[in-house]
C-alpha cells in the first residue's frame, strides 16, 4: 500500500552504505570484465577427461513442472551428449529462490553444479548481500532466452496520453517489481500505486480481470498468453524501441515510445533524463533465463562447463526440445551473457539510491 | 441446450470409448505412484508426461492429464488413515478422525468411507461444474481478496465448535497457530519476519512438515515399547466393514453434500488449495454436529467431510485455467503448458468452440477419481490388516520414513528441523491435553487470512473495493454470522476446569517465553511487522500469560492443601524417543541426514538389546544399512543436493 513519492528525499544511513556498495560494485565490474576476458576455449580432450565419470547437477529453484523445470529437462539430454557426463535435475524451492542460489554459490571447486534462474532475480538477491553472498559468488554460463516485461491491463488505457496520470498495479512483491513498475512509472511521470501481496502472476492478472487494479507486470510470454485468453491487453512492453515479437505493441523507452510521447512538452534535458530512467527500467526488468555456476569452480572446469553449455544452448536439439514444450529460445553465449551481467550490475548500482528510498518509504 | 449436449456427449464418448478408456486408467495408475514413492512428486510425473505426450493427439493428452489431476487426491488419505502420515497436505484433515478410527479397530470402515465420500464429492463437483460452465467466467471473477478473507474467517470461526476442555486453551492454541503461520515473508512488504536470519524460512514453515511433525512424529514418540497404548491395534471391531463405511456416507448424506459444496466453491476460487477446502469442511462438520464429543477421537463424520470436499474441489480447480488461463497451482501451470503445446487457447474458446475438449478433460478427471475410490473400497480389507502390525515395531521404520520424506519436500534441512519442533509441540499438546485441532486450523488458514485481509485493506484504501458491489462477500459474511449464532446457541461453553497440575504452568511458561521473544522482536518494528502481526502476537502473550499465571497459582494452592503426587511430565517409555528425536536437528546439521538417522536407529535398537553382543551387532548392521539406504535414496531417487554437514565442512577447512 504505497506510492513511490519521487526523487526527493534525505540521504539515510542506508543510502550512504549504498554509495559504498556502488563503489564496491564498480570494482566488481572490473573483476567481471577481467574474468570474461580471461575465459578461453578449452581443449576438447582436456574437457572429455575432466567430465569422465562426473555428474552435472542442474538445480531448479522451483517445484517440478514449472518453466525452469521444462528448460532444464530440455537441456539435460543435450548437455549429456555435449559433455559426456551424466546430468541430473535437482529441485530446491525454498527461501524464495535463495536456497538454490546459496547451494550453487557454496559448491566446491570440483563440483559441477549449475543453477537455472533469471539473471535479474539472481543479481537482485546478490545485490541485497544476504547470506554473505556477493556478485562474485556465481558466474553466468549462458542464457537460454531473454524476455522483456510487459504491462498487461484493462483495455482502453492509453499510456501514451498525458491524461493518464494515475494507475493501480497488482504485484506479488513491491520490491521485486520496483523496476518494472515504479521506475518505469517514474520515467513516464505517472503515479503508480502498487497493491502487493498477490500470490503469483496468475493472481495478479486475476486482480486486473476483476477490476481491482488497472494493470499487472508480467513477462511478455505470459502477457501474450493472457491477452489471448482474456479481454486484457498488452498496455506496454518494457523495451527500448518496438519489440520484434510484438511490433505493434507500445513500448517504454526510445523514440516513439511511451516516455517519448508523454514527455513531448518537456525541455530536451529533462526528456533525456527520463529516457535514461526508462532505459534503466528496461535493463532491470528484462529477465534472461540463464545458467550459473559457482565462482569457486576451478577455472579449467568452469571453462569446460561453459563450453559444453554453449554447445548445448546453441544446438538445434535443445531448441527443438524446448520449443516443443512451449519454452521460447533465444540463446546467448557465455561471453555475451557476462556482458549482460556487467550491464545489469551497473544498472542495479545506478538505481540503488532510488531503490533505497523506495524501501525506506515502505510501511506495512 | 442442444449446443451443450453434443459437446457433453462427445466428452463422455471420448473418455469411455475403446481404447481411449485405457489412457485415464494409465493416468490414474501414474498419479498413484507418488503416494507410494514420496521421492517422486506428482508434479514430476506430470512434467515427464508433458515430454512423453508431445506427439499424442489432443484428446489422448487431455485424457491423460485429466486423470493425472484427479488420480492422486484420494491415495494420500490412505496413509493418513493407516499410519497418521498425510500423503499430501490436503489429506491431512482426514487423519484427525481417520487415524483414531483405524487405531480403534475400524480401519476398513474408515478407508471405505473415505473412498465413497471421495467418489461422491467428485461426482458432485463435476455435476456442478457442468451446470455452471456456460456462465463460469463472470462467476470466477466474483471471488477476490475480500471473499477469500471471509472464507478463511468462516473456517477459523468453526474452531468455536471444536471440543475442548478449556476455552482459554483453545484461544491460546489458535493464537499460537496464527503466530507460527506468520513466520516468513510479510505478505505486503516481502520482508522476512521471525526468520531469525534464516533465509530458508522465507517462505514460512512448510505445511506438510508441520503435519508430519505435529501428528506423525508426535505419535511415534509414544510408540516405542509404550505402556500407555496397546502394542497392537485391537482386532476389527464388530461392525468394522467396507459396507459400513460406504453406508455411513449415505447415512450422513446432508454432510456429504454440504462438504462437497464447500469443496466445489473453494475449487472455483483461483489460488485456494485443497488444504483450505478440507479444513473448512472439517470445521463445518464439527459445528453442524449434534454430538461433537467424538471428533478427534474417531468420528466418521470427520472423515466424510474433508474427503468429500477435497475431491469436489478437483473439478472446480480446473476452471481458472480453462476459463481464464490462470493457473492457481503447480498442477494448473502444467495443465496450462499442456494446453498451449497442443494448440488450445484457454478462455472463451475452451467454453465455446473447444467445449467438447473441456468436457473430455473433466470426465477423465471424474473417471480417475472414481477409479481410485473403487480401488480404495476394494483394497480396504487388505489395507486394514496393516494396522495389525505391532506399532512398537513399525515405529522406527515410520520415524525414518517421516524424516526422509520431510527432507525431500523442498530439499531443505530446515523442514526437518521444523518437523521435529512441531513433533515436540504436538507431543506435549497431547500429553497436557491441549487441543490440537484449533492449532492446526489456525496454522492452515492463518497465512490465507492475513494475505487476503492485507490485500483487501490496500484495495479499500485506494477505493478499489466497493463492498456493496460484492454479493459473494455478503453471502459468505451472512454464513459466518449464521454459523456463529448457531454455534453459540447450540454449544454452551462447558468449561471443565483442569485439575491443578504442574503440567499447566510447565507447558504454558515455555510457550509464553517463546511468544514473548516473538513479541519483543516485533517491537523492533520495521516493514515486516504489520499491525495484524503485532496484534496477534501480543494477544498470544496476554492469553498465555493468563494461563501460566492461573495455572501456577492453582498448582501452588493445591500443593498447600496436600494434592496427590504428580505423575511424571514425560512418561519413562517416551524419554528415549523424545531425546533421539530432539537431537536429530543437531545431528543432521553436524553429520548430515544419513549418518544422523543411522545413529538414531543404532541407539534405538541397541537400547533394547540389554548389552547382548549379538543384538548390538544386529543394531549396528541395521543402522549402517539404514544410513546407506537413506544416502542412496536422497542422492539417487530424490536427487537432492543437501548442504555439506558442519563437521565435514570443518574437517575440509582444517585439511
């Protein structure tokens, strides 16, 4: 029950700490950049030797049957072929995803354990610094698919019109949707009130259908399915420029986007500032379904695992298996994925002061 | 109407025609596997089935997934009745009376009754579903947070009718249930609450872990060489028969139908699970009964109500997915994926152009429910014989099975720690005569009530709820008022003052201390502790304080007047199992589940060996074999990756 009031606010102690964190994350960015540069293609024979008789475990942070499970099941047989190891899937659904992350982050130097999760969820958990984990605790191996967020809402809401000043959103967690709702709304100069505590994306969408709220954030894949099954519409895709999969849908950032339309009467400098904010919202709300390994994994083992993962994710066999069970695929190599992580961490650090202010204003 | 009949006929034909009928039969068998192999969850079977059925035609796929959705529900009740182990969370309410019936020599009646109630509930749920299908979309949208909150309050209000020897104890345990249900993230701010830095508790205590602890482990403690319970359950009581069980459902036809209505209603509301349905129905059975003294001790009505409700819910639970494309559960997510893969678009098409496919799914679910019930009735005599096993001999295997099951729920050791904690709590509740049912109802409904209250308040503050426009809320509110009025007229509180005993303060003081710690933590405030949380925890402190104070004064006064000697708080026969169970969390943390469980087995067996070397050797061998089996099971079947035990982590650090 809150409305994020704006940019103004005093520097709290927490905020000062965040500035230190920001400096620390800048150092981390340098480390990650160095790590990504140091990744070398390993010799096939070396990897075959390393994988012989070993077992790779893919940890799914949810109960069986969900989207990540279906991705993992599509990956497993292909990865077995690519690596020569046996691959098993383990479920660790506790702690809102933290249990799986901790399990992978704390794996030993010789343990071939992978986490399948969203980049933004993993990095957000690491950013909060819980459980003595940091950005350096895990390393990304590759991305299976990138899906921007979208606002799915009641038909007839025109976000491009400056007349649309205030909307109510339904969300499961206000904090987790900070970028997708509050940051985007801030860029749009829109008052977005968030009703939080719904029990998942189906529940948040049902709230819109019942007329309790005006819109709900959802991944574009989910939003498209919902729009096909109901009277709701995709109000906006949180992308920079038109998103290729839905070229006609309104988008948040870039020329011709919602922010561009709503800020038409503002001075150029202010418009640019809002566009930057919109880009930040896009970066922080776009979820990439990715694979991670522990940063303590021996470099040779990591390189082999990354190579096997890349072979798997780029293969037709994986694409066919995933698409057959309704999972979209748009893979990314480990190097591109590392670059994505670096960008996301930079965006997180940039948004940290606003996020802290938002958290400080939160009262039950 | 004609438009409806032909898709309806086609749906029935799709299910019953040869060889189509084999598919739901196969699905039913597949759905039953997780009931016997707890390492393989129902969702895992369904997830494997998604990949296996990619090339199947749509009708065959719907037949299989309809059966998978409905098949597993009833089987969970069999283990609840026979062994006090709920096969799943929604079958937990059945054990409240089903297990006492089995221990009292009426296992056959209980199983047959559960199976019949389950089948009738399912038929009722499907009939209602067919009747409301044409106008289901607007109906589904009638149930928002306000209606869900009121539904939860209705369930909670039935606690008034649950038999208790002391109303203040019932209030105290209800508050305790509500407090423990709040552990985890605050529903509005997502900030951790009373997790004491343990991120694994972010999602709160697992409901199945609570049930396994509170009922199963608490019971097993008193089984080892017990002098208080008979080592063998009595032989079948006169009148214990399958026929009696089947007939009982028809004798209580009103209760069966009312419970099925509750189940169907709960099923239709997206996101409300079978656990809520079964406990609301159980509470209703208690409140509507003339003589409620047998509830919790083996009243057959306590078996009928939850069973009829849970299976009636199955049909309704398909609706949010079919009519709106909204999955309210893991099963719903899988079904939505399956529909998408095979080209179905949930929403209006499933209710119009694809209506025959919708009916195919519904009838496959119905057939599966009926098949499992028939199987239950047929197997009742054989299954009932299992209660003839000597409970002091099955205690240890059941203890091991319970601990392993609880670890593999989410792959978290914290679930084992919680189950042991709830086991201790349940044991002392039983020993000191504190009512257990209000605690469980409050625990199950607590989170549901809080989250929906919180959402309703937020929506109200934004002017997004207009109570005058919520007819369903008015209907549920009227039901609550009527049931409270009915209960208050019918059941005058006959508080039986417990005899002065050290047990009253001995139990109330630690509970008060724990509630006090929670209250003090909440005082630190922050976004995690809402007004609701503070109100509940401080109310708990006050009520427990009153009980502790009154109990202490009455005990001291009785001592002055020369009261009879106090029996020991913990019976001698229970001390070893209690100690072994109490040490499990430490041992598991230090050494890991296989070694900790093996050590427990070794001590348990060697304690009865009277130092004879042969027996000690056997104990050591059985312990080692158990440890190996547990390690193999957790690694190879449950495929868990558990954290490295502290002792081995320390060793690794040193060397």
